[in-house]
């Protein structure tokens, strides 16, 4: 999976108890929201069908009016008056239906937006990745970076990853781009999703080889490898940190961590 370190066996990690409790309540909430959306769509379809029926009736009345005019019968005036009354009544019904459909469409759109917002909030609270709306991303680069740092600092995992991905996409050559990419992997690791974290850390190594977060990335990779029981890869990451970043503040921790990894056996590692 990871060319630099060899294959790793992915494992599923469990988040905090609070997140699990929230996830157990999510299906019922989502099911109710889906039911509401389906009901709104069914009502709108019914109104549109009714409007189409009225349009057909109006067309038939117009055709009848044309036939009456051509016949030039004695009671032509009376028949035309009756037809005009029918046309006026149907036009009123059609106008009313259009107004109702317009109101329902607007109400449905607002309702759908609200449901989407609530679904996004529930998903993000559970640590799930939800794409950010453009309105949620600051247009100013500094404001964007500040918002990303704040979200990362207070462990808003999903929001952190959304902002970080947008930052890397918008400012790929910026000095903070490698930090943003690192935050994506780090947030996964904090959340207990080691396999996902490793994929994002690998992007730091392959894209920002001269960045200032390589030492942190290698150290966190070693922790992620240990969580998926790949001890040899964990040791390789720590050795790379000590060999290429001797002056890093993480060097003492890396040495300690390497000694610990080297003492681990088959009971702790799947690659030994």
C-alpha cells in the first residue's frame, strides 16, 4: 500500500464512546429526514399532475370554442358565453395550482437545505467526512489558514479535513500547504483511523519532501503503523526520522520509540 515502507494491514479503529453513541442515533434521524423528503416530492408530483390535467382540459375547451365559431349556429352567442365562463374558471384554478406548486417548491427547497444541514452536522459530529459548501470556506487566504488551525486545535476532525483539502487545492505552492496536508493525516490518527492516516501521511512524503513537517509526519506514521500492527514499517519510519532529521525536537522520542518497537514480538506485530 505504501511504497516507501512496504505493505500494511489496515485495521479498523474505534473512536470515542461519545461518537459511538451519536452514531447509534444517526440512522433513525436520517430515516425520518428521508421520509420527509419523499413526502414533499410525492406532494409536488401530485400537484404537477393536477396542473397538467387542467392544461389538457383548457386545450379541449379552446378546441370546442373554435368549432362553435365555425358552425355559426343560432345559439352561438350563448355557447361562447358558457365557454368563456369555463375558461375563466379553469384559468383561475390553474393560477391557483401554479401558486401552490411555486410555494411548495420553495418550501421543499428550504426544507431540503435544512435537512442537508442537519445531516451534515450529525455526520461531522460523528467524525465522518462531509464536503464543505463554498460558503463555509473563507475566501481570504489568511482567514482560511486561521480557520483551519482553529478547527485542528479543537479537534473538529471533519471540518479540519475539509478546510485542509480546500487549502491544499487553492494554495498548493504556499509554505503552509504541507502543514495542511499533515493535518489531514494527523486528524485521522487522532480519530483512531490509522489506515486512513497513513494514506494522507504518504502524500506529505511524496509531495512535500522539503517541507518542515517531514519529521512530524514520520513520527506519526510510526504510531499509525503500530496501530495496524506493522512493527517493521514503524521501525523504518523512526529510523528515517533519526537519519534525516537528527536535530528534530522529536529525535529523543523517536529513539525511545524505536527501542520499544524493537522489543515487540509476534503477539504485538503481524509482520514478525
